[in-house]
């Protein structure tokens, strides 16, 4: 591990440790070039060199993804055989979503889903899915809008150890590539997490979790814990979390639009012959 305030990593000086992920370590760093010293930078250094080729390929693809809510990538390179990515630092105005957080109000959830879906749709139009959407990859900027990070962090199809198992789509467990339907599943899971304060299948782990994702049953309805959530919204979330990707919404934007529209759908009334 690099020591903050002391370590040099190529042309960067480490300021502080930000996080240690499953495959990489994130630091805040500054460039040693006089013209770049004031630019706040996140340095992501890969620890597992076994994934070097994939990491560099995905990082360069991420660098080509130009969106105002995706931090710009400054550089993708290697230093003494250690691959790294340097990207813009996002100043957060609020802490990231965490496991066990209190449930969020429905309007706030809808805004987050809409913001994230817009970024994901743009990425898919560019031919680049996310594949590891998770609350830790959602940052609240100082302007209140949502930033999405973590593109390219899912190192190999079918290697579920690198993604959050509760938010991975069932087809990912079988090694299928990331598609818009894959990210719909994860975004639906994030919405459930925000509404209920827990991820779908939070009570399961290991093989039980994988079996439930592949063969069912589907997660419990959010209304079991949030009866204030309209039934129409619960139905939209259930479809987003369908086992079969073909049964989900075709893309994150469509899912977000249907979820927002369902907030004001009147509950269905049951009419009987004697009424």
C-alpha cells in the first residue's frame, strides 16, 4: 500500500487513501507537473495483475465515455508493471448509500433512478455497459446531481466474486455479457435498496443466493416493507428484477420512466358481480 503524503507513484504524489476495493486501491493524488498540481485526482491502482489486460482495455473504453455525470479519465497507463487509471475527483455533498441506511422517500428514489438511468442509456448508446452498478458507485455532487463511477470495474464475465452478488443479474452468474437489461436489473436493485434500506435477497448469501437468482423465487415485493409505495411501482420493480432478461424493460431509461409514471397510478379496484 502507498503511504499518503510520502509515496510517489509515477508522476503522482499520494495525498490520502480513499478506498480499498476487491481488485484495486483508490487514492486521492496530485500530479507533479506544475500546471497540474491543483487538479484533484483519483488514482485507481490495480492490485491483481492477473487482470491487467482486461483492466487496461476497460479503462481506455471508460476514458472514451464523455458524459457530464461520469468523471473524466485523465490517464490510463502502467507504472513499474502496475496498471492505473487517473480520473477527476468528485466532491461529494452527501455520503454514499450504505447497507442498513434508512429508507428513502419515493420522490428522492425516483430522482436518483432517473439520473442514473440517463447516464446508463448514454453509455449503452456508446456500446459500453456498466455491469457492477452499486451504491458505492453513486456519488452525490455538490450541485445535488448524481455522478456514476465504476465503469469497467467488472473484470470478467461470470466472475461474480467481483460484483455485489445481490445486485448482479442472473445471466451474469452464467457468464453472459453486460447488456442494457443487465443494468436494468442492477438499477432496479438499487431502487429497492433505497426504498427498503436493504438490497434484494439481503437475507440470502452464498449458494442460496445464486440459486434464488437463477431459478426463483423473485425478491419479495417492496410493499411488504413499504406499504406506502404504490402497487404500480412495485409491479415495475418486479419486472426490472425478472430472472429472464427478455422479460425486463429494454433499457434503464424506459425502466426509470415507467417507475416515475407508476407513482401516480390509481390502485386497481376489484369489481364483483353483485356490486
